[in-house]
């Protein structure tokens, strides 16, 4: 097959600790026809000195500090490849990363970008866990609809794109959080994404990660979805292939995410759940999310009722015990609240919300409910 050029763009700011390892992982690719472009976004440490040691094999571009979105735009202006790949400056490619993705796209001409699984590693390269897709392959309309609720790509920086994906798209200047999530939604409206269930990337989590600021990341994700508008959100979900009760559930979840509680309640209350056992999950989620709507609007007795109903449907859900505990605490039922937080931890010992709630009851801090149903593999921040 034709060995088309792949542009690997690394955006870095004060990344002297890991940038050399990242560059080496790109240079070690079994797919050889690549260009590596490092955009140094105003580093004041030894980043530039380290990168220059790899020139001319690596193209080095320095700019005044403007943020990650502007750095990515600079990379897009200077790249020449038929395909575009990102590599975060503290992450690593596995040797066959580019080859596997190119093979996938060449075998699937209708797909424009491919994402994959990844290893989550710590500051010392130790394996923390494997990040896998919760959804597998999705039809384009279903992929976009799920994306409005949560990021469906296990590790967005590991995605490979055909060049046409960025011909008419640039990152928003000044956006320092959730730029990957924003671009995923933009691209999913125009192009088809494919899932390659192979581990090809090492995503590093450490104290200075930009995305470690979880609150700001989540705030920006909410703004990104909210900016679409209620009518557009409804249209995207309606175009999905899901049955009606699943569309309504997904709408409810999305509207809770962006604090449109009245719209969320309308959607959730419309759900007609068949009585057969296969729909136990839908019934649980209907009442779990109605519980969340009532909790967030401070209707704690109604929230308690809904969480208890969800647990009668499925008593093995840690998130419902946590949220019921929070509602009970607001109803001055402290002992029962503690009991439910402990039940949640007995089911998922790494679950942070009940851990923090148990501490905060003692210290007088705020309690936290879990807004979204838990994934099988919890991300520990």
C-alpha cells in the first residue's frame, strides 16, 4: 500500500520532564513515513534545548505562550501529512500505533478518523489501568448522540485523522480546557469515526496534567454542549437509531448535565419501561436520574423516593447508594446516610464520591452526588 505521510504534532509547554520520551516514542514507530512537529508554546524551562537535539528529524516551532488551542492551530498550519495525529508531550506511542491506525483507515475508506484503547500510566511509567471504550463501534448518529452525554473516546489524543477533517476546522483560541471534547463533537457532526479495539497509546496522569483540573474541564464540557442549544440537542438524539425509551433516557441525561432540569424531567417521565427483565437497566436509570433531578433542585424527599425505587430495581448499584446517602443526610437521617455511603464503598472500593462524603459528614463539608451512572472501570483522579 502507498506509504502516505503522517504528521505527528506535539504541543508542549514546560515539558522538559517527559518531552524526550514522547519524541522517542514517535521516532520509534514501525510506520516510517512520518513528520514530527513540536510546537513549543512559550516554554521557560529546557524544553526547547531538548527538542533541538532531535532536529532535523523533528521540526521545532517556538511561539509565545498562547495556550494549547493556539498551539494546535500552529501545528495544523505547518503540517504536510495526508493524516494528522496528536501526541501529548507527556504521553507515549506504542511502536505500532501509527501502522495499526493507517491499516484500519486504508481498509475502511468510509471512516475518517480512528480511535483506540490506551494504557493509563503514572508519573513513573507504571501501569494504572487500561482505558477502553464503553460503547464499541457506534453508527455515526449514535456516536454523536452519546458524545453529548460523555466523551466516548477512551483517549482522544490518540486519535488519527484524515487531513480533510481539519481542512475547515481550527481550535478556538483561548480554550484551555476540553478542547479535545469540543473538537470531537465538531468532527462527529461532519465525519465518521471508527473504533480500533487495540491498546496503542500510553496516557500519563500526574500532578501537573492540565486535565487534572477536573472542575474546569467539566465546566467547559458543559458549556460546549450547552452552546448547541436545546433544539439542536433534541435533533441529534432524535436522529440516533435507539428505541424511543433509550432516546428519552439519553436526552434526560444530557439535560441534567447542562442543568436544564425541567427538560430533563419531561424526557425522563415520558419513558415507558416494559416489565420484562431485560429492561431492568432502563428502569433503574430512569429513577436514578429522576432522583438526581430532584436532588439538584433540592427536592430531597422526592429524590429519596426515586433512589429507593432505583435500588429496588437493581440493588447492586453503588452510585444509587451514594446518592441516596446524600439525600438522607439532607433529611437529617445521618445514620442511614452513613450506612448507604458504606454500602457504596463495599460495592466499589475505589469510588471517590462516598469516600469524600464520609469525610465531609465529619468535617461539615459539602456532599457530592454522582451525576452519571458509573463506568465499569472507574477513573481515579
